[in-house]
C-alpha cells in the first residue's frame, strides 16, 4: 500500500504561491486616505497581542482578523495602525473628534 498524498498532483508552491506562515499577511495593497497613499495589509490576527483601533478606539483582541495600515512614506513600525476591517472601510465617513476618556492614549 502506498502512502496517501496530502496535496493534489501538480500542486506546486512556485513563486506566485509562496508558503506563508500563520499570522502573516494575506493581501497587501495601496489606498488613498487623507490625501496620502497608504499601504494596507489584511492580516489573520493570530498574534497574541491586543491592538487599539484608531477608528473606533476599541481593542482588537488576539485571533481577530483586521487591517494594518501605514503611510507609504512613513518611518516604519512606529507609523503602523491596526484597524478593524469595518472601521477602515468607514474611515472617510467617521468624524475626527472621537470622545476618549481622560486617561486614554491618543493614537
């Protein structure tokens, strides 16, 4: 008896189908926000960290898929912001004056 194949014949992970580890980016694109080009990456959310969404000022718990966005000409990791997908999609319709608590961080 021969061993079972785990993938169909002819399936090849070539350059267009890289093996992505869990928690890595699923899709990266460029979008315009506030007159700037932003790099937007959809992530699976498998990291064990909590993030705060700048759109709604609520936490994004671990395991929840979300969007990471940063200005194209940004400095790097310091400029990345983690958004709920719905908040990122509604970013132009939201008001800029969020009511935050006195001790809440300003993202």
